[in-house]
C-alpha cells in the first residue's frame, strides 16, 4: 500500500529560559493511503504538535515530513496555503465555524477559495450536508445548532472537496458518548467511501475502534503502535 505521509526523525524543541522542552523527540512514522491512523495520548503528549507539523502549521526543529513526497517543512507560507487547499481537509475540536454564516455558507467556503461557480458549490454543499444528516439545517447558523450538529457541519466542510487527507484534531473532544460514536461513524464512513486518509488526534478511547492503527504517544515519543484489522462499518452513513 502506498505511503502518503512519511515522518522521519522529527523533533520539536521549545526553550523556556535555559531549559529545553522536547515536545517531539525523534518521531518516525509512515501512514498509508486510505488508512485511519489515530495519534493517541494524554494532554501534553505531543500528538497535536505532530498533527500541526503535518499540516505545516508549525516548523520542526529537526527532521522531515513528506506528504505525497512534498517536504512540508521546507514550504513557505504561500506554498503551504496551496498545499493545504489542494490536499488537506481539517476537522477541529472547537468546530471553527464562522458564526455569522449558515451551515450551507460554511460548507461552501472551501469551494469559494477553489473558484467554483455559486450554483456548483451550493449543489455540492447541500449534497454533503444531506450526507451528514443536516438536510433540514441548511440555513441554520452555528448558535442555532447543537455541538454535534456543528461538528457535522465541520465534517461536511472538510469533506466537500474530497481531499486526499483529513486531519482531525480531537473531533469528539466536546461531545457526549452517543454523539462521539455518531461523529466517528460519519468520519470513518466518509473516508471509506472516498478512499481518504485520516490522521486523527484523540485522547478519547471511544474513538479507537474506528482506527486501523493506534500510535500511542507519550512525552514526545512513540511508545508503541497498535496494528488492527481494517475497521468495518456496521452502517455506512453515506449510503
């Protein structure tokens, strides 16, 4: 299976006075195309820092990150913006929806940046919102929706362009157990349907059954990698 993300000897060091703090300390990891890989650990373990490095949101102190053979750490801001726009979709713990826009308008945003005509982007956004079960919430703004509904909008926005890679940072961190399961079913179902790779950060054990591999991180190092059989959805949310 093709390697889509390759991380080699990755280190991130912060200076606090005379002290060096290693957020990441020699990470080596390969992620295959089409897998759901979960970076699992407690708060402060380094998992979100690692995700940010893959996204190009932070620069490493040492090491390399190849995404589709592109050296992310060497890209400038303009190149990074184009890289993210072309290959990456984001799902955040805090949803990151624009409060003054409706669900439909929030999901249209990535398509606006790509230059899609209005009719096309609205058609695709409606289709995706219906796929996540929000066909009756198209014109609702974030403050008119529950946390689970807002995260569904966030998922629709991340998947609407069908990017090759989805980066999900604690996507269930603000949700109850029932909603967590629903959201993870959606993410796994979408990824399976479109053949996408998901790099998921979580400290929530409820998310683990949906991962093909679980990378246990502690104090900036990988403790172990748990290999699993490909997760099989009981019910694909996107039939």
